[in-house]
């Protein structure tokens, strides 16, 4: 139950990757047959990734993952922002560490940061984000779905509020892909970061969507052969990219069915906890009538009063779950997301993230004794 950290590779994805691994071509060597075949696999995958988020193929740039994509988006745009005199950036304290890290780096380069206040559920509400906008604001970065709580942020509200203000809008959409209907154009995004291993694809590959009219503003972080439109140099991992493309195709195809399945697991787990008389509280959006519009069912952050999360992880050693984001789980460091939501040290240390997925083993009613 730790699908938010990483997902197993779908068999259909693995089959395509095996075929690509057995080929010998380099996608940059288009002058020969094998290189041309490798290039075709890459471009087929680019089309699939683009389609999954409502983009054009030429707006998709492959990276090693969402961490690199976020770094390119934030650090790669910095020179353009400085030249434009737009050195104020708005974001949220609940962003993933690979967004917060580059933002801290930009602070050392003369940029000013504002972090939006949050609603009690952890949502970066549109009006709260827009309240931070100034005349110097040139960039807003706001994740689509929080990786620790599953809360969905209202990107469209922010996009509408900054429309016409010459402000670039970026989102880490890693946890949104395959979980909710998502379209970069409808959300008004200039850039969006993706990762394959959160959507039943391989680890080690991701992508950055960059809108056509913004691509000229990006300065590369890596230099070499000039692959990916000179935005991301390096030999393209054809098999990984092919697998990513197929994973995105399946994500679109299976999205509606999977969401209903995950909603059932979400409900079942809460019912089992209730039957067992276990005291718990959901950190994140409540379960009211419209809650499905503002949370993904596959990610739950649960506070178990009086129970240390590290102890719980050791006690239930047959089930995998986590205390927070896998990318910031260092030692006894508490979740920065829960801290930003107002939880104290005790509350954060008694909370765990449980996340469901496509190949979830069935939970059976009547086993609440094991949970307790």
C-alpha cells in the first residue's frame, strides 16, 4: 500500500520495453536503419505522453524523471525571469521536495519567494495563491495533486487569475497523471512535470511539457549532444521512453475504471478501521458530498492517535506503506506537508500515508483484528 512512492511496471509496458532493449539503435543515429527504428519508438512514445495530458508531441521533452523536469522548469527559466525583471515566484509549502529544493537555490540567486497560505485540508486555494501575486511575480509553481495527502489543487482558478499578467505557470503533475482527468491547456499551464514510475512505467524516465511559445525561454542545465531540442542533452533511453509512452496510453484508457476501484479500497479500509474501533483522522480533504472533486482516492494520509508511525511500520511488517514522501524520508525528518498543514510534531509522527494502485491485493472484511 505504497503506490504513491512507486508502482510496479505493467506487463504490457514491460513487453514493449523488452522489444526496445533487444534492438541496437541509438535514436540520434537516424542515418541508419536501427537508429531510425529507435527514433520512431521515441516519437511514438512522445505522441502517447502528449495525448495523455492534452499537449502536442513537440511540447514533450524527455528527462530522467520528475525531479529533473522540475529542476529544468525552475532553474532553466531563471535567466529569462531575471532579464525580464520578474524575480518573484509564488508556490506552496506542500510542494514536493524536488520543487522546494530548486526554489531554495533560486533564493541564493536573488529571487524572492512567497508561499501561499493553505486551507485546513492542505489545499492551496486559488484566492490564497493569487493573494501573493505582485508586479514582480514572473512564475507560479503549484502541484496538481499532493503526493502525501491526495488533495487536488484548483489549477484552473490560479490560471484564470494570472491570465494576461505575463506570469508563467508550472505544475508538478506527477500524482495527477492516470488518477484524474487532466489537460495542460485547460489548466492554463506553460510547463508541467511528469514521471513514468508513478503510472506503472519504469523508474528512470520522465518528461517536461513546455508550451511552444515558452520553449525559447529555457536555458539547458545539461550540455552535450543537444538532444531534445537542446533542452536536455544525453542519449535517449529508448526502452524506458517506449515504456513510458505505453504506460501513459494505459493510464488514459483505464483511468475511470481504476478510480472507481481505488475509491472502493479507500472506503473499505475506512470501514475496517471503524469496525475495529480504531481512533483515526484523515489528514487532507474530508469525505463530504463533493470530496471526490478535490482528492484522489488512491492516496490517504491517516493520523492514528497515540501510535508512532515508525512503530506502526515495524509492527505491520507484511504491509508496505510510508510515513510520507519517499523522496524526503531521511532519518526522523517529519513530513513538511503535514507541518505546513498545521500538525505539530506529535501529530505528524503519528501519521502514515497509505496509497492504493492497479495491482492491489484484495483486503477482506473481517480481518480488522489484524489491523488493530
